[in-house]
C-alpha cells in the first residue's frame, strides 16, 4: 500500500515583496500564508518551507520512534519532538536539530539512546533529508 499527499502554493510577485498561500490539498487543513520575510526574519502568522520541513520531520520521527519502541517491547507514555531547521540565504538549509523528550516506562538510558538513534536514521523524512546534517538530542524523562 502507498499513499500520496498533495500540497499547493500559489505565489504572486517577486521573491522579496511577493507572497504566497500554501494549501494542504490532501488534508484540507487551513491555508497558510508564506513570504520571504517569514523565511528569513519574522514569521508573524506565516510559515516557511523550513517550518513545514520541521513539522514533517517531528511527526515522522515521533511515529518512527514509537514504532521502534513497540518492536523492542516498550510503549511510550509520551514522546515530544521538536525540530530546528536552519536556513541561510544564499546557502540553503544548513542543518536540522531534532530534540526528543520521552517518558517510557521500563527502558534504560542505553536502550533509549539506541532506539532513538535508529528511529532518526530510519525515519522516511530523515532519509529524504540526508543531504543535510541531522543531529539528535534525546532525553528520557
């Protein structure tokens, strides 16, 4: 089984002064405005490609981690994942820093680290983004 998800952005104007609206076609989530300023300075109610990548990465990693934990016989009470995607104009995306804090009964620190790192490597979004350095700071709470 496979799934295809669709999004669309309509952009008008030039890069610096223009603006766009990203539509989440598959899910029907609310349209989100996007601008160059949101990408490089102050988002104020707008998104950027990097924020969308961060959202995709946090949800994918959390699911991959949950699945890997279950395969190893653990069930998390909670997994909270954040991603910081750094964009440098003229260079592009320079790095992604994942931070995860999880409450997992019965797991020791070494097993937690091993499973978290495996999830980072195996997450499909991590795989798609492997041209960029991805770090992981995992905390067992």
